[in-house]
C-alpha cells in the first residue's frame, strides 16, 4: 500500500515541526497512506479515500453501523473515530478494542505526551476532564468517598507521564483499571487534564475498559442489542464447582462465570458470547440460536464441566437437538447435532427431556418422554459415548413403548428423577391423577440400563391423598442420601397443602403435612417452589415465591429439619428489588460449596444474585452483568 515517511525532528508527539521525507503512492482500493507516525495517527487518508469508502459502503453494506478498515501493511498502529476504525495488519485484538473505543464509543485517548492542557473542559468527552471538584466530577458516581480527589498529581510537569496514585497511601486492594479516581495525564497532555483510572484500555490497550468507558459504550449501544434477562440457565460450564450463568436471547447466548463470594457478594464476569449460531467443533454443523431453544445443563462425559443439551422442538423442517460444550477459552462449541433422528428415537414436537445419572457412572444421561406424537406413549434413555470436543455421540440405552415395568404410560403422565434408594443411580418417579379413574404414583428403580418397579401407589401415599393438581419435587430433605418427595397442592383442597414424604429406600412414608400454613409462611394457591439447601447442609429445603394471590408479592425460604419446615419471608421488596409478577427465580450453587442455596432473580431488565439464608441480594444488575468496585450503572 502507499507509504509516507516523516522526519519528526526528535519530537515524536508534536506534528507541527514534522517534514515529509518521502511518499510512495500505489494504486489501492481506498487510497490510504501508512506513515507509522504517532503524531499523524499512524496513517492518513488520500485525497479521495472517503469518497471511495462511502461508494463501497453504499454498494455493499448500505445499512452499515460500524466500519473497520484493515490496511495491507504489516506494521503497528491504528486510528479511529466517528464510527470508523482503521488499522494495519500488525495490530492485535487489544488494539482493535482500543480503536473500537474511539470508533464505536467516541472515547478519548487516556495516554499522555509532554505539555499542558490549555483547551478548557472537554465537554465532548466522557473519559477526560479538567474538573477537580468531587461534587461535580462527571464520573463521580464511580469514585468511592475514601478516594482522594485528585488521586494522582504529576510531580514533574512536562515529563510526558500518565501519573498514577500519588496522594497518600495506595490501598492494597486498589485495581488500576477498575477503581476510579482522578489521575493527571490524558488526551496527549501530562498536566492539567485527568483520566478516571490508572490504566484503562484507552491508555494501555491490554487492560479492560474502566467503569467510566465501559458504562458509556454499553449505554450507547444497549438499545440496539435487544438483550434481556428473560431466560437464564445455570450450568457449571467452567468446571470449578460453581454454577455459571447462561443468558439466552433470540439469536445469542452469553456465558458469565460465577466468581463466588468475593468482596461484598457473589458476582459474575463475562466469559463468552455466541451470536447467530454456536460454531461446530467436529465438522458436524453449527447450532442456530433461536428464541424457542431450550437448554439443559448436564455433565454428559463426567469431566466436571456441564454440557448444554440444546433442544428446539419447533424447528423447521424437523425438531433438532444439539450437544454444546465450552472449550478451553470458555467459548461454546457444538459436539453433535441431530436433525429429526437420534439413534433409536425420532424427535417430535412434544418430546419432554429430563437429565440425571441413570447409569450411576458419574456421567449425566438423558430421559425423554412423548405421549402425544405417537400411537402409544414412549420413553427413552440416552447416554453419551465419548468425551466433549471429540466427536462423541448419544446412544440409546433403553426404550419403552406403551408400558414401563408396572406402569402403563398415558398422555398426562408426569415424570421426575431422583435417587430414592441411595445406590448412585437416578430413579424414575411416575405420577398421573388425570387419566383414568384412580390417581397413581410409582417408583421405578434404575438398573443402570433400564427401570424396574420398586413401589406403586393408588389413590394415596402414606396418608397423602393424590389429587390432579399435585405438584411433585424430589429433594433429600432429611440428608440421608435418598431423594425424598415434597408434594404441594394449592387448589384441590379447602386450604393449600404441602407434604413431606420420606424415602425408605423401598417406598415413601409421610413425615409431615402442612395445611394452610408452614411456620413462617402462609400457603397460597399459586405458590411456586424450588429445591434449595437453605441451611447450606445436606438437608434440602425450599425457596418459595408467590406473585399473584395478593396485592403484595412474597418471597421466602423453608428450611428443613429432616421432619419439619420453618420459614422466612420478605414482602414487596428484597433489598432494592421491587418484586413483581414478571420476575422469575432459578436456584443453583453459585458459591461452589456443594449446596444449591443461591438463586437468580430476573426479568427483562434486571438480574439479581442472592442467598436463601440470610435472605438477600448480593448483586444487582441492570441490563448488563458487570461488577463495579464502586457505584453502578443506573
């Protein structure tokens, strides 16, 4: 490409005294000239470069939003602004990100050169300032009250430095890119102008954007992203024992790694983002991300990392299923994709998928049930053969058409999974109180390759009368290693009922039944329950919420003693969160202590991470998940 050489006369930061040594013009598509001079923005446009650029955009990308121009030159440099960035081939991704700060974010450079700022307050800029008044500082909401203002003052004006912390002792836990203050040196001047942090991406390329720059860019482009927190899945995609967050939007999947209990609470950091489709790892096809997708977390290969089993029952022309894993960089990849047919099973719109370790080998398995798309109901069990990322595949372990041992399958069957006999294998619990004249419940023991009948009940179970609106939850509420059964019915009795049925290993025995109230919680028809280890021990309790039965919304936790429950509740607000009908709740283990007692509260715009005991939120996010050392983005 065209090149120009300047004689900088020993003042690389001052273009006013430069002279052109040589110019070599070549016939290129855009007419750009690389000069390699910092003072001349590394490169410069030719006489008609922008005429050519706009002509190309109008022809090829008339609906463009951002423009990236890569020059055929192996050297380093880059220049950006006004929605455009231009770089040569010699730059890396951190430089590209810095230039995007200019081109997409309208951010100023935060590095310095010799000289004093004389242009007054840069009102156009969000990340540099001449203002030293804490009360009116444009990024004051990100500055902790204990941080001195100014925070770093240049002791030797004219030295070309970006000053770091100088005003008193620097805190031991201070972050050079995440803690905000007022540091002298920015905008190509070392004196009289200030930046928010010691070293942001707009100064050093490699660090992440500081809270000021991050929040500005996020706020500028958030309206175009169509992001929301409607759909959140918890899965340990990093293998550290903590459930991470998978945020599903139409056309995108974003992974956030849970950081555990750090500082003032449980937080999360961005891990990776897939837009449009998840790329394949084995040449077997991408996974198109769709709004109707459902994602099931399960460790299929037993390596400690959850895979995501992606199911789209309404895909055209046939339903599809995919197995997704995270690579070493935390990015999602497709292990296997099935369009219509799995080994021994044809996917249909009404397939219902469950996960558990049916074989007892430490590897997650899949159970699928369909009672609507075939002449008789069918149930199948699948295991994964192979390791993640090595072209493994699903294999059919067992299939039942019409009947299971001791159980005739019908349209309104409900199946849940749990280890009722403490043998390490996930068993099957079948329930139906709609089809036929007699409500039925059955325990089917896993043999590792199928199921056998363990116990069956008609009309009642140990004092609990089965009714059509019974809701079943498997949970080891007494901590003996066997999955017990919670049953809730809010509408089939004069007052709502909640029962605790203990597994004996060969059957179920009722140990407690609540009618109308649990100590600390009033039962209501539309209560919604999730299993949660409220006390951080082996006894599984419940997280319960009710948004609709009264004008006030309730959220509570029920701790198990093994034979009874005791509750705690909040009304209307959980800290700063105004509980509402659109809120969703999911329980997981975001702290990695082995006891799922943390929960994610989410709706379209807000996401909170909290604990069941003591009940409260540790983190609250608006629109985007990002932890601030001080302040927040609303």
